[in-house]
């Protein structure tokens, strides 16, 4: 990353911290103004850091994720351990309470890779 770009994103991060309450309220408004998805901003999401040598697993709420993405030019939430934005969202299996990788772009596999529980969710047809 270029030095000026890093400085700029640090400034954005500082602003984001100071304006967290505002950002949270804004994120909430943004999310709720979209078509209902049945997800709450307080819904817990799970992430895994892909950085070599880090591999941290962490979670945050949808509201926190939206706030984190607002000050981020790299499109992923930054890892709280190493600070790199090389993170991937994981899904939690409610059958075995283990996170698993999405397939493709945020898709869910048919079955949990750990316990084999079916993950196919019936989607309402339009
Ligand atoms: Zn990391
Ligand atoms: Zn499972």
C-alpha cells in the first residue's frame, strides 16, 4: 500500500472510531432502508483471517461490520489481530457450532463440512 493511502485510511479509521455512534446509527438506517432480509444489525457474523501466520477467528455484529467496511478501501473487514483486511466471512453451523467457509461468493454449501447437517434454506420465490 502506498504511504499516502495508508495515512488516509488511518485518518478514516480514527474518524470512524470517534464517530462510531453516528456510524452505527447511519449503518442501521442504511440497512433498515433496504428490503427486509430478516437480518438484524445485532446479528453476529463470523470471520477468519487469511493472512499467513495469523489465521485469527473473530466475530462482530452486522452493524460493526458495516461500520468497519465504511472506512475500508479493501472490501474486507480488517483483522483485529494483525490489522490486514485479508479476512473472509464464515458461517456458523447451528448443528455443531463450528464455522465453515462459504462457497463461491457468499454462498452456503449444501451440507456442513464438519457435521454433515443440511444447510439448504428454503428461499421464498418471487
Ligand atoms: Zn489477522
Ligand atoms: Zn455442522
